[in-house]
C-alpha cells in the first residue's frame, strides 16, 4: 500500500494534484483532503505518516501569504500536529506551504513549535517571479534529503512573497544549528532572501519547508529544456526529496 501521505488543501491551493502525482511516483499512498474535513475530525491526521502542504494561494493570500491557513493550524490542529510529530510523522511545506509553516511557527522552531521566529515577505523586485532556479543542497542527512546525491538541484519558483527574513540573531542561530537545507545558488536568488536561504528544517529534521517547487521538477518533460536532452518520463533529482521521506518512514 505504501506510506500514507496527506496532501492538505484549501481554497486557493493549486498545486495539490502535482504533489499527489509526485508522491505516487515516490511510492507513497497519498490522499488529498480539504482543511475543513480535518478541522471536523483532527484525529484523521494520525492515520497518516506524512503531511504535505502544497503550493498555491491559500485564501487568496488576502492577509498575507499563508497566514490564514497558518492560523487554522495553530487554532484548530495544534494538539494533533504535536502528536503527529511525536509519533515520528514528517511534514513538508512547498512554496505557500512553506509560508504556512513559517507563519504558524512550525519552522524554524528554534524556541519550540508555534513560536514565530521568521517570515516570508514580498520579493525585493515587488513582482511575482516565475522562473527556474538552482539550489545548493546544504544537508543530506535529513529524513527529507538522505537520498539526494546531487550537489545542486534545478526547480521552478512561482511566488510574490518568497523573501525569507528573520532577525540577525535568528539567522545566526539557524546557521549554528545547521537548519538551512537549501540555498539559492549561481546568482539565482529570485526574491532577496537573507543569505540566499531557500529552504529550512526544524531542529528534529522532521519538518522541511522550501519556496521552490520540487513537485514541478520530478520528470524530464517538466523541464523547459528537456526536449532532446532527457527522456520525457525520466525521474529527475528533485523526486528524491519525496522518495527520501517515504524511505525514511518505511525504515522507521
């Protein structure tokens, strides 16, 4: 049957189907569930071992990107999320999902969960950015990265509020605690993120968030220059983020 993975969606989520597809390629058994269903019965989360919050524009980013869904996690699902993590569950937030995790205080969680220590704000350009970037892989020892072999990954970004910001002390602590997992490389920082930070984890390594979209870069035909270079259905390196999480849980 495979590891059960829950893809959490709400109004404005638009990358849930691509995320389900990537999880299936990684041999997971994913379901897509609306936040209202989980709010009605939070214990449903404990039927799963992986939670993925995909990209999109949850609630239209009306307050700020990811903020409304972040509030729902904290106000209605806090206890079940803590139990989920205590049981060894893994959480991945992609783009808007990363914004949600940061604004809920699930990342970076240096002072404990549900304490907000950073944010993702408007790109320096003031524009929505939709292009491919290159990422430096900073850690390969995490549940989400242990199968990665490449030093760098290519994947697209698509966001208007992707600049990772925090206090000088918090940025310093992130580096000291080795919680920076991905950095923009080769001058491809699309938003002005401090220290080129593109993705971080919590202290346990169970929670990963990143602004770029690995689910849009898992097979060859998703790449803009694939034709004549790689078979259209070849598995590409970003798939190993999903595969890492699945394999980690299979062995735990």
